[in-house]
C-alpha cells in the first residue's frame, strides 16, 4: 500500500502547507451511528495532517468459545478463507453475540436520541461499542438478539480510538461473548461479515471482503487518528457503528466505525473498522480505569514522497519526515528539528530542512505510519532510540515518550 502521500502527526495535528492538499486525495468519512446529526454523524477531518493513534499492548487473551452446533468447521492451522461456505450457520453462531444500542444523549447543548451496535466482550456483561455512539449519553439501553432489553452503564470511553465499553448486569439467555481475532494477520481478499443494526434494523448481516489494511482514519472527536484500520466492502451503514467485523472463523477482527460516502451518507462500498488489536489493548483499561493513556512523541510530519525527497536532496523515499516539533514535547526536549522553511515546487510550497527518522530502536522506518506503529508498542515513560538524517548525516537521539496531553488542539 502506498502511504507516502499522507502527512500525519505523532502527538498533534494541524495544517502545514498546501503541498499536502495536492498529494492527498480527499474522501468524505462519516461515523455510522444513527441519530440527529449533532449526536451521531461525524465528518472526518478533511485536513491532510492528523495525528495517528499510538497504542500500548495489554495482553489478556481473548475468550475463545467452544464451537456451537451448526457452527462452521474450523479451518486447518495456517489456512486462509477463500469463500464463504455457510453464511447461514455463521450468522446463527455470531448473531447472539451482537447487540443493538440505543442512547439518549446531550451533545452540543442538544438533547436527542441515537443508536448503534456493539458486541459482547465477556460473560460479566461488558460490551464494546464506539465512543461516538455513547458520547454524552444520559441513558443507554441494549437490546439482545432475542429482543430482550437491559439498561447499560458506560464503563469507560476513549475518544482517541473511538472505543467505549458499556456494561449490563446480565446478558440474555443464549447470548455469548465473541472472541477477538488478531487483526495484524488480516489480509486483503479475505471474506468477512458485519453484523449490526443499520438504520436501526437489528441483527442484520452483510458480507464482503477485506479490501485493504493499514488505513489511517480520523478519530473524529479529537485531533488524533486511528492506525491500522481495516477497509472492507461489506455494506456498513448508519447504525452499524460499534458492531463487529468478523472473519469466517467467527473472530472479531474490527469494530465498524466509519464509511466513505457521498452526499447522501449511505454506503459506497468503502467501510472502515477499528482493528481488534487496538480493542485488545484499550478495552481492559477502560474496564479497569475508565480511560486509556496513550504515549506521545510530539512531532508532526509525514512520509517521504518524491517531492519531499527531491526538495530535501534525500536520495531516498524511505523514512518519516519531521515537519514540526511540538514545543515542550518529548521530541523538543532532545532537539529534534522540524522544517526550517519551504521551497517552491511547481507553485506549491514544500517544507525543507526537517529531520528524517529512518529507524526506531534499530527497526527500519519506511514511512510515517511505521513510526506511529512503533510508538504504539510503547507506553508513556518508555525510551525510544531514533536514527535520523539531518543535513545528510546520520544521528542517534533517545526520546522519552510522554503521556498524551489532554489539551492538544485540533
């Protein structure tokens, strides 16, 4: 996947230069919750600079259920799904783990109703959904697959990853948790299904394939973005927000969150799901603490494309270009340098003079997304050695990651 035209920020997002608009093809991304526009519909940032989410691994293993009667036969170890064999059996296996979420909320000073989807995480009644589904909620009601309803409480939310955990006192008879899969193993072309409540129509399943992986999508509520998102052509529409995207093994590989849409807001064949490995890291912290703390590098920049390479006389398109260092942030403390100015390329200002990060703890950094993923594997307070190119010379700096500040501007 070519990601080099996208400028991103590791700690904070803002507009940098018109060159970024030239090299980024814009799409409209909307959240897929149902409700009044102020409550549920979220325009993705059209700003080509955004901070990618950074994550820390939390290691509780997903609960794996024993196969139920009628469930698909497990594939041999290492085999890839090639085509759906029995979507009916898969539906009956998975649908009891999915819920319809209704909320009454106050957002932007307005009181209204909204809805979305979710899936059961454990037998203690914890349910995963999107933050944008329950943001500002004063009342949350969950409807199980059999129509039984229960009041739910919001246990924890994380706007940066657009994830939330809610809880009911007990799950309906026959309802069960869905196991988390490994989203890092997902590949384009794999068959997937989405189950949720599009337009409020509960227990709806759609099928398609993974059309791409490693996408970067905006969180919507903050300046930070979500990395490693899964793109799918399985139909996802308003109301699917928070529901699971599943492989043919019955594992949750993502949480449906956004679609690329035209002016009508309906599905155009491009949906995005928050990867399950982010859920694996964030959800336990939301249950234990009500929030999740992200590490922060404190730079803005993007991938080295052809224009950046030529303007900076780099000789390679490998690396993460640092356009700006956030004042008083972790990178500022060790002297990382951002752009010193711009040069005109075909009438477009191109930043020059910034450091280029080519390794993190000895691991090659091909582009800015690689840097963000490497930061994601650490925690606030961890040290990370960066190899950079400055003025044609290789240098090494060690950065101590900080916690993400709560007042980072959009």
